[in-house]
C-alpha cells in the first residue's frame, strides 16, 4: 500500500481510492488519490481502505455490494471499474443509493481481440503440444519430425461464430476475416455493421450457429441470462472438430462440461482466458494438451492498460465535478 498522504495537504480534498496499482497513473485534479499497491487486498483490508472515499476505482475482482457501499460511507459518489465488464456490481443497489458506476469500454477492445485470436490460432495449430515437445528431451532423441506429426487445422473458409456482437466481437471477427474465415454472429438484435463489408457476417440463432460453427468465440457479458449460455446440452451439439474460445467471463460456459467434452475427444481444442471459478481452473483443462490457457490477461497490453487508467481518471474527475461521466453504466 502507498504511504500515508502528506499531512501538510488539506484534508478537505475528496479522496479517490484505487484498489490496486495500474499501468499508467490515475490523475484526478483537486483530489487526493490513494493507491493500494501491487498486491490484491483481502476483503477486510479493502473495506477499510475505501472508507471515506468520494470515488473508488475498482478492479473486476472487487465485489461492489451493500457491504462495500456501507464501508465507503456517505461520501461515496461513484465507483469507476477498471474493466469493461461490471458483473462484480450490484447495479440496482448502486442506483438506489445514487452511486454512479462507470467502466472502460473502448480501451479493452484491441487487446482482448488479440488474445481471442491468439487462443484460436494456438488451439488450431496445437501450440501447447508442440511447445512441450520442443522443450522435451524427446525432440533431439527422436530427430526431425515426419510430415504427419503435429498436424493442425487450417482456418481458411471455416466458420467462426461470434457470440456477443459488441466491440470486442467485431474486432475479433475482423482478425479472423484477415485469415480467410467466414463469420457468423449471435446477438439479441440484428447488427448491420457485422453484415456489411468487410465482415459480411451472417446472423444465426444460437443453437443453429453452434452446430455449424468450426470455432466459437464468446464475447457476451455475464448476467443471469448468460450464465452457462454454453451449457452441457449445447456443448454436446458442437462438431468434434470445433474450437471454443472464451475471453468474456468464465461462467458463461459450463467449464466442467467443456473439460469433459475435450477429454472425451468431442472437441478439437479450447482457448480460455477466463474461468468459471477464477482463479481456479478445472483440473482436466490444466493438464490437457489441447487446452490453451491464459490467466485473464485479455486487455494486458501496455498501451491499452494505460488508456484504461486515463478513462478511469476522466470518469472520476467528471463525477467529482458534478458532470456527466463519459462512460456511465448507471
């Protein structure tokens, strides 16, 4: 945790509490910015740290509920999430108490789309298996590989189904289009931008699209309606050559069912950046060579994480100034 504030500074300044250090710097003119540090605070430490804050800048792992709001106290005017998702918030309660909630939607797009396509390509080309083999003693012992070894899948002409037609879904589809893939999308309403050039995507109902897709990339927010959207029953309808990628939120997918399908050979591979019981990962996935796993680092590119800090700063400054913040959720 950062040192106590300079005692010579007036205590009348509003407090902006940042619950974990960020790339870039949270700058809010006229406010006292307190940053916890690099470690993640325990819940009791977090609640004590935010006491008396006018704005709290949270991470996606910080649960913002009645206990959190009570701990911050009556000075709290807003909470700015260092993430695009806000499933860690009780939005109804924040609205009832007049606490503004903001997020950082645009800054996560490029990084998350990059890792989504990275996971897809790595799964298609069996990167984990090949990497392990290249590091092993078996490689020099066995000699140069034969032409049938480590055969992967090509992506040209294959159907990528984007589940959740938002910014990140579009950016992921754009990358896939450059590799010659066909694009389908699933959304509650029609998205003309997906259907226009350069994507030329086709809209599907979820169940229809899943059984036809060669790859599925999840980009939908987590809500009661999307929890286990990719259910055991739906996973059973996927092609045995299909690849499932999830960079959204872990509980959108039934992780146990996904792991069992992969182990049984009913899927080609999976690429996951998020997990149902994060940071725990299903043991089958941890060991399986066709599972490409990253530890929720979708937006972790220097440029974009610094941009997220700038957006959080703008939102916090607007809240304190009594202006409409640029990225208000409620």
